[in-house]
C-alpha cells in the first residue's frame, strides 16, 4: 500500500463554498463538477472564464464503486450550492 505524504493535505483544513457550474467533465475527470468558489472566483465570467475554473472531486456514497467508470454519476446539478475542502492548503 502506498503511503500519502502528510504535506499533500496542506498545513490547515481550508473549507470552501461555491456553486456548481457544470456536471459534465472532460474525459479523464469523470465524477467531478466544475465549481465557481465564493471569494476566490469572480462572478464575472469575463474575469474568470468557465474554462479556467477547477473540477472538484465529489465524494461518492459507500455503495458506489468509485473506480474505472463504475458506480453512480454525480447528481449535483449546475446552480447547486456546494462546499468542499482544499487538499493542498493555500
């Protein structure tokens, strides 16, 4: 089993809230949603275009496989309010 270095999780837990912009990720990012994070990403799409927004990993329920394209797709719809954790600190 590979161990994950503690630096991966950053120095402190940093929560965020935002709004789902898209739930149709590009190939290779299946299971993620595009998020505009409050206080970080401007509401003005001219400042930060949708193509530059991050694709956030979604936590799956324990009954979902979560690998190799198996399991359930996220049902978080565009416009939904979301919250998450930055895994890389600042």
